[in-house]
């Protein structure tokens, strides 16, 4: 049977789970174990970095550097060499610890370095313990077994899952999605599974499902192509003059959130004054949970809306072109940062890509330069004194006289750039 990665279609499913106290304990232990391995690797790195600076001058540091270098080689060894990590952190051998946490921690660590090199996210740092917990584990099939109920991670029925170490656990999710999963005709595999607790204190499991057959029926061709310009007044302006409003989810609850946050920090101060630990301060925890709940609510509202927008665009057009915005760079301008994060530009682009793949539509991202300042009719570029300030919403091209609505014109240019790149 094929591996998940070799299959053509991938689908993520998130289910709520209801662990017992013993199961909650297992989740906490594995979250801690994964973090310990990750931090071990980061710690060795940090020491190497420090020693490299002094090794030339201090003989003792030179010796230590040799030892640490050897240790890195051992720690980074693959497969059976994980014994070195197990020897360094003996609690990993306890029966409550999932065998997969070392591999996952190493994978995350490698990814952190890759992010640093490619996206300049900074050197990997220690992960701190937080109210959120999570760890990953992966599914194994013995030969001759397959499907949703054949692996080490499996559905016992529509309302129960079996997970490694945790065992049988009740789960719930959107009936529509569970129906879709159980009625899927092709061969289906469960791949990596993430078990987590969010800041509100609720538990979730997210399953990567793979199949050679699509999870959705492909959409009929529409013969339509569209360019979209991402904005803050409207979220999306398209090349046909249409738009989707920007719901500003965060902004809507800003007052409520600020009030709750203020109350939370007041309670934190009070607990400190009384010499109580925050962990044991019920008043503080109540408020912390409320703040987390408000954050989660906004994030869900935003995700719902962005799912709706991306679905509409993908449904109505064979090709969607958008700007490949480096949101990370844009967000450095902190006046815009909150507004851009709230709008969710990056999430929208990711959703478009995913849905495009799922429904067999083309989603093309183009470089954002000059899309606003170019006339989509004659190609005249507005430079120097002609450059359009942000306040100008409509303009006439000085070269050909065409009348433009600013964002619709930009969207037209984005579509043209995408078609050119094909
Ligand atoms: Zn023109």
C-alpha cells in the first residue's frame, strides 16, 4: 500500500476530543517530552555558537567544543542513533511517552533552521512551556490493513478514535465532514496526527487524511479568469469590478478584548502581591481563559469568512491571480500590522492555493510591483510626480485617457501578469 505522501489528494480534519484526567496527563507529558528534545538540540547549538567565539583563545573551550561537536553528530544521527537522545533524556523511555516525539521534535528543529535561512525568522530559540500543548504522532499500518479503521490510529466508530498510548477517546466534529470522510469511495489513509490543547483549555485532534481519489467533486469549467487585489477598505477587489468586504473581526471586539486583558493583568498583579502562583490563582485563570476565548472566537470568525471568500472565487473562476505579498515585510510597518493581520491576507492566499488544488483550478501568485501604478489599457506607468497617492481612488490615464478605478485596475494588471507567466 502507498504512503500518504505518495497519494494525490490530502485533506485535513480537526475533531474535538474529550480526554479523561489520565489522558490529559498523557497529552501534557508528551507535549513536555517533545519540547525537551527540541530544547536539547537548541541548547547544544547555542553552546557551540558561544564556544566557537572563544575556542581560539581558551584551551578549555577548545576541548569542550570538540566534545559538543561530537555530541551534535550523535544527536543528529538518524534512526537507531536516537538512542543518544534517549540516553540524555532518560524519561523519554517511559511508557507514557509516544515513540514519535523525538522524530517530530527533530523535524521541527530542522524546519526552524530552514525558516531562518529562507524567511529570516531568527535563530531557533528555546520553546517555553505555555497553556497550549501539542504533540504529533503518526499512524502505522500492518501489512494487509488499510483505511480509516485499519491503522494504529483508527476510528472505532463515528464518535470514537483510538490513539497510540491514549487509547480509546470520544471525538466530535462537523457531521458533514465526518459523513464525507466515512462515505469516501477510494482508499483512504490516516497519516500524521496532532493532539493539542488550546489556550481556552479544550482538546483537539487534527488528522491528515490522504487518498488517490479526490475528496470533492471537481467543479465544471466556467471559462472565467479573474485577478484580485488585496486591500483593507474592501478585503478583495477583483478585475471585474466586484469586491468582498473586510469584516475586521478583531476590531469589532477590540473594546471587549482590551477590557478583559486589563482585568487579567490586574488579577495577575494582585496574585503576585499576595504571593500566589498564577497557576493556582483561580481569578487570574478565569480571566486568562476569557481572553483566550475571545482570541479564538475572532480567529474562527475570520477563518469562516476567508473560507467563504476563497470558495466563492474558486467556484466562479477557472483561474485566480493574486499578488504574492510578503506579509512578513509589510507587517513591519506597525501602523498597518494590526489591520493586515486582522484582514488575514496570507491566510486567504493559502486557502486559495489549497482550494485551487482540491478543485482543479489554477491559482497564480505574481510579483506585486507596479500593479497599482500601471494603466491596464495602454501599459503607461505612473512615476515621479504622476505617482498615485493612496487617497486617489479613481484616475484617468495621462497617456491614453482611460478612466480607472484604482483597485479594479490593479486587479486587471495582476491578471495580465499571471497570464503572461503561463
Ligand atoms: Zn493608459
